[in-house]
DNA sequence: AAAAAACGCAACCGCGGAATC
DNA sequence: CGATTCCGCGGTTGCGTTTTT
C-alpha cells in the first residue's frame, strides 16, 4: 500500500530549531501534552511536521535530559550494552536515564566504535542475525541466573523504575521503556511474570533495584559485571 | 593565513509495526 | 479483516566547527 507522507511538506520549516520554536513547543506540551504528534504542530502554531516536533521534544526539550559529555562509566556501559543488544539504541538508552537514543547513537558512531577491533564489525546483513542471537543469549542467561539468585540482568526490570523517576510525561505514551519494548524485539518466549518474580526474589538488593538509584550506581554496576567477565559467553559482534 | 580534511551533532528520511477505522 | 493512520526506531545526511596541512 502507499504510505501517506507524515505531513504536508510544503511550507514547513526544516533544519535547526529556533529558540522561539522550542519555546512554543515546550509550552504547548507542558500545557496540553502530546497525545497526537501529527496534530500537535498545527494546534501549537508551529510550521513543523509532527515527527520533527516529536524528535525535538524527545531529544532536547523534555525534562530530565542530561546534557554534556558522556562519562567514562556511561561510555563503558554503552559499549557493553551494544555488545549484547547491537544497534538497538532505544533499548540502550533505556539503561542510561537522561540520555537519548539519538545521542547514544551519535556517541557510538563518532567515538566508541573506534575503540572496537575493526575485525569485529560485521556486514549489515550478518549483524541482524547476530543481534537476535545475542538477545536470545541474554534471555537464556538471565533466566538461568534468575533461577539461582537475583539476576545480574535485572536491569530490564529496573528500567521501569528508572523511567518513572524521570517525571517524564512522555512515559505515558511513546518512549515507554517498558517490558513491551523488550517483547517487541523478539523475546516473547519470556513470560512477563519472570520480570516481576525476578524483582521480588530474595536477596535482590542490586543497586539497580532502587527506584531512585543514581546513574553512577547503574554504571558501576555494569562495570562490575563486565570486569568480572560474567558476560564472556556472549558472541562478539 | 588559507584551504582541505576530519569530526561531531542535530535533524531528516523511510520503514515496520501497533492501533484504529 | 483489510485498509489506513500514526508512532517510534535506526540509518543516514547536512552543516557548522575544529584540526591538520
């Protein structure tokens, strides 16, 4: 079928956003929310397409966005997560509160990729298959760990609490950071009860389980996992 | 000092899938 | 139940800035 364009392209602004546009968008969303991105720019009086407004809000205007350079811990976490998840930037961003998928993607492409051995970079077609393998490995690993003790992979569960603490109105609609997102990408075989059970397991006192856990703790937790070599079983990308 | 190259970031594009009609 | 709409994601591009020659 023929896809309708996301918006009428004629007469709309493109390129850099002006402070005035930012102001209009932010104040409109603050007042009315963003239930319908397509209709939002017209109602707000912006000469932008809905997609553009959404991107601007998600990446720069919404509350809780952390600006500035990535810390070493954040970079290491991105590398580690990328090893497991591949180019699933939204999933990686879920683990780094305050960072956006676009920002992480940029950091990866401009800085972090260079740290890798070039031989580990697969052609695109192979990477897709590898990614699914990694996901399956993660789920197997986390299932096994959960059956013994509090899983090191309980970060999936913690994702929800992390997002909740952001006070982000966006949670209600789009960038959910929820279990559904995980399921969307091919891990349906994991029963949802797994996550709640994991959360409530005895001795599950990982810092990640704390709703208001600071990001630094998240990062150090990741580093501990990888430094301990607990993930060595995963295939390299 | 100027030109070229490299870099980094913000934004756009197109696709897939969920939701709705 | 197929058609359509909308959202979100990942890949890519454009352009300003910085570094190198």
